[in-house]
């Protein structure tokens, strides 16, 4: 169903702005130098082209997932360089997201996600339902009677109860006091009301997730990142389990992927990203 697919699509949008979850031993990132001058040697070090990095930034902001395809060497960046790289990334991401190119991409995504308009007719009246049911039943009786002639006596005997039921239904439909017509009418009315309710619900979800002003979407993503980052315990203990790092605290181990990525990025990088996000939110609020 259209609305279910839209709802699933909306549910896939994660609550964390993954662009800011950048660095750690296993976390992949995009990098550049602030302003218009990109550090080509760093792009090469990451194994990522400028075009790939820009596309990853675009996809991360539009869809709420961390896109890092191609940046296979990011884990080799020295720990002492990570905060500086994070600042550069945030500066470039901010510059790109404010571009007309990104705005056009957002508008296209917003339009494609919009629920289709309801073009429904009014529910059938009771008399229309009665007329349709009578016509449909009369047709079924005629076809059954014609087919009966082709059957063996044994088959005719087996099918006779079906034909009798159809004749009874026809008689009932012609009865002005028959309650089946009322049930059909109420059923169709409820179905239409449910379709309208669902459409309005999904339309509201669409408006919430894809506001007309793309800056509202950016602000929401930034705020959700800040909220999630504030819950991360950077002092959490890890243990080695079959060559993989696991949290000692089972509650932390059960946390979502985004929470763990922020932990792996580290406190210094996260504080840098949080400060930038807060400043960006202020600028977006002031721009309205």
C-alpha cells in the first residue's frame, strides 16, 4: 500500500546527523580544508575524491545515514589530527549544504516523498449498492444456471446449494428492509474514512520530515545529533570478545549504531562537532 511504503521510508530516516560522527579507529570520514582550498593529498590519503566526498555529504544530510563509500583509509588518520580534520569537514559541509545544488536536491527528494493526492469518489449510496449487488448476483445466477447444463447429475447436485444461496441473496437484496445493504454501506463509509485519516497522517509525517524550508530540516538533524551525543558515556569500559571490542556494560552494548559511532569518534571530536552544530543552529534560527 502506498501509505505503508511511505511510512517505512520515513521510519528509515535515522535520528542522528551522521556526518558529525566522523572519526575513530573504525569510523570512516570525509575530509577537506576549510574554505575553497581542498587538501588534495588528504583526499588521496583517504582514498576518496572530492566528488565522492561531496556526494557522501549530500546523502548523509538528505537521508540521515552515514555515507562513507571510498574513504577506506580514514582510520589511519593520526589521533592528534582528528579534531582539526573534523573542523574542516564541518566547515565544508556547512558551505555545501548552503549551496543551490543541495537545495535543489532536497526539493527533489521532498517532492518524491510526498504522498499522492487522494482522488476518491464519494461512497456509494445505499441504493447504488443495492443496484450493484442485485446486478452482480443476477449475473452469477445466470452463469451458474448455464454451467449447470454442462455438468453431470452428480456435479449438478453438488453445485445446487451454491445456486440456491445466490437466489436467496438476490431475494434479500431486493428486500428494502434487508440489513446487508446497510452493512455494505457502513463498511464502505468506514473504509473511506480510514483512507482519508491515513492520508492526513502520512501527509503530516511528510511535512514534519520534509519541511518546505530545507533549513528547518538541517536544524532538526543538528538538534537530534546534539541530543544523542549528550547521552554518550565516553568513559565506558570496553572488553575484547573474540577479537572485537565490546562494551562491558550490557546497556551500552545494546545501544544503537549511531550512539556507538559517537563513542568511537571520541570526546574531543564530538565536542567539536557539538559546538559547531550549536553555532550552526543559532545561525539558522537568526536567518529566518
